[in-house]
C-alpha cells in the first residue's frame, strides 16, 4: 500500500509567476506531483478548458458543494462576486495514492488549509521588488489601472504574511526559482 502523499501550498502575489512555476514543477516531477485544479464560479476565458485551468461551476453548484463540505477552502476573491475553492475530491484521492499535491492558492486559503493539514509544506513566492511586481502586472496587459492598483494593494497584504510560510523564495529568474523549489521538494522527500 502506498504511503500517504504530501500536500504543498504555493502562494504569492498576482503576477509573481506562480502558474508558470507550478507548471514546470509538475513537468519536472511527472507522475509524482500533481496540481489540484481549483473550482470557480467565473466563466471560462478564451483558451481555458474545463478541468485544466479550473473546474467551472455555476454559483448554485458551488454553493451546494460548499454547504455539503466539499471544499478544503473557498472564498470570494477580489470582491467581484466570483468564488474560488479547492475541492476535497481533487486532493484526497491523490494523497491516498501517495502523490504529492500542490495547491496554488492565496494566503487566506493557505491559512484555512493549515488548520486542517498542519504538516502542509508551504512556499511563498515573492518578486524581487515592489517595482518589479508592478512591472510584471502591467506587462501582462490583462487588467485595468484600477485592477492593477487593487492587485498591488492585495500583494502588500499577502507579502506581510510571508513569514507564516515554511519557505520563502524570490522569483527573479524563473529557471533559478523552479530549480530552487525543486531542490526544496527533493530535500522534503519528493523523488525525482
């Protein structure tokens, strides 16, 4: 019987490179590390596929699952009326099979997960500076000026909680950052 897997939280401000880092880690540890795909009530954007970027749920379905205790953590994000959450049935089966599961979630969700999984391996990703983070957000060209200001405000609040994570990594170069986190995971017991 396989040994239980390990739950990993990866958090950091919007624009810091979390999705790219997670995708490269999942590729590097193919078959042993999987991303838990979050659920959301927002509609799919062009190019997004159900079950890959998100599980797209109706607000009613999301509410039913929330009421039934189907989420490890969930919350309304950025005050836009959209809910996001980690489905328990995305996490528990993989852990039971001995796989490591990575959650790409915000600091509030991370706090909720730590209450249920005190041994969770937590990693906080930061940009090299506030100016660099702002540059990255602007270079994406996906947000309005108001949305960028809101994301930077949230980033300051999130970075103030970085000390609650087991590890903190500065993403100044994506390849170096992926290598550093891969080494951390290997040191924690994830086999290559």
